[in-house]
C-alpha cells in the first residue's frame, strides 16, 4: 500500500469525458444540420454543441463511478485460497 493515497478523481474524469463527448457530438450534429439548413451555420453548430453538452451531463449523472472506472481489486487470487480451485480434484 502506498504511503500517500491518491485522491479519487474518477467522478471528475467521468464528467469531463461525458461533457467533451457531448460537445463534440452535438457540434457535429449541428454542423451536419447546418449543411442542409441554409439558416446560420455557426448558430446551429453552437446550439448543437450546447444541447449535446447538456444531454451528456444528464447521462453522466446516471453512470456510477464504479461502472465508469472500477477500482482495481487489491486481492490477488494466486495461491491456496484461489476461488478457481477445484475441491473435488486434490492435486
């Protein structure tokens, strides 16, 4: 065990990743829409990015930190207490 425990930043990384993904996806959809609709391309890009960011943050709150990035299990299953040992086959 290390002497200094690293702060748990999994929730912050989840929020940043979801926000960035939503902004880029929304911006992409806004750009695609602007290609077909002749009204204000940059406005549609900005609106798409904002809506994508808001939607992704709403999704991020529903994803638990452990589902997003599970902690590594500190127990190794090597040796005599391995859960995969077959008790019917003594070797």
